[in-house]
């Protein structure tokens, strides 16, 4: 919680000042008290009141002044609130290993279908951008509400050699910088302004409404290190959610002709191509979960693991509920005033009720 007007805390001095004033008046009243011959007669004439009935209204009144005085500082709290001006940059791995058939028919086909469902499930106001990466990363579709353009780009995804996770993050940052003036492009050095994460926690403060989602089945093999790229995202307060897709079971690498680009042969594949579907040998694919978790932790996102089509669909389906919330500072003065008013009025009401004139028989 933070205070918009911290100097207004001086108003809290009203409570001790009232206590001092009360003590001073009581002392002065005792000095000027009349001497009477029979105190018992005076007590008999006064309505009976126990000590706690005299003190409770005063205590409620004084305690109620504390939140009222604190409310003058205009306190603010960081809360999760829905945001409608967010955009999602979906970065999909199209490296050669996405032809692995450990997830039928292959990883690329399943990931593409899950991405299509994710896009179709968004309302018309959600902006989505598409980044594809293998050995290099490229922005296929800038953040847009045009679902047809996004679906068409997904239909044209083709595998290639290499995996550049870090470069994909930087490409997504640059795409966000084009539409959000508060986010600087990746080429701008913000090292002096970058937050310093501690103990793996997300950097403090508010996040930008734009979010990056990285879906990959492997580890970084080319370009900038993913953690280095995540530090750039954290400096710009852009969250990165990472998804590790696939299993560690050896499986044939088979892709259809329209899933392979001209530079997909050789390198990662180590196999020969025949007619029809193309494929190489069996391969064990290891996901660099440590790096993906570090990327998510550094930026305030989350890491997810998906080993089949259903799990991937669930992960993508659950993302909007998390991405759609953003930490914002909300003024909570009204709650301080409400609590203080209830206590003050309760004290006054009890005092009036217990001191009301009573008819004597």
C-alpha cells in the first residue's frame, strides 16, 4: 500500500491531542469542584452508569478518528483488475523438432490447432500478434483483431532449422513497442532502469497490458540467450508466459510437405527424405525447463508444461484469465472513511442512548 498524500499523516495527531485536552479539562474541573456535605445524596440523584459505559463511546470515537485521519492521505493499494487494452504476442516454435510424432500427428499440427482454437475463443476486442521462430524469429502478424489474418498465418507455418527462443522474445518486444509508446524497442539500453528481481520473484510495480506467450518444444540453440531477452522484457515490465510442449519419448520425425521450408533438411534432422510425408530418424527432445521457468519468473509470468493436445488446449484456454488481469494502484480512501465513520457514529449513538433522560417513578 502507498500513500498519495503522506504528509496528511499529521492528522493522526488529533487523537493524542484530544486525549491530552480531555485530561487537562478533567484536571481543571476537579480543581473547581464544589465541596458538598453528602456525596451519597449527589450520587443518588444521578442516573447510574458503570465505568465501561462511560469509556466505550469515547474509545469508539477516538478509534474512529484514526482511519478518518489516515483516509486524508489518500491510500492506494495494488490490486488485480481486468484490462481491455491488452495485446497478446504468441510466439510459436517452428524448429525441425516440431515434426516429432510423440504427439499425434506431430507437434506442429497439434500446436497449430491449439493456436487456432485460442484465437477463435478471444472476443473481438483482443489484439493478438503472431511470431514464428526457428533459427531466426520473425513477426508474421502484428497485433490485430483480424482473426482471419492470424488463422491464415498459422496455416502457413513451416519448420526450419535451429531454435532462437531469446530472439523470439526480443521480436515480440519490438512488436509491442510499435503499438505501446510506454514500451521501448529491444535495441534501446534500459539497463540503468531495469528492475532487480530478488529470490526469483517478479519485479515490483505494475506491468504493461501487453503480454508475450512463448510456445516451444526444445532449448535455445541460436541467437541471444532467453534469460538475457527476459531481462529486457522485465526492464520494460512486459510479462512472458512460457509453455514447454512435448514429451521426452523417442519418436519419428515426420512432417508433411507443406510443413517444411526449403532449409529444413540437414542440420537438426540427420535423415533422408522420401516421397509423401517426410521424416528422419527417431529423436529424444529435451525441453530446457530451467530456462523457461527463469524467463517466466523474471518477468512476472508463469511456466506451463503440456505433453499432449488436451493439456496444450487447457493451458492456452486458461491464459486469458491470467493475462486479462493487471496490477494497478487503486485508491481505497472510501474504505478508511467508511470504517472511521461507522466507529465515530457508533460512539456518538451509544453515548446519546446511555445518557438519555430517564423518567423516574
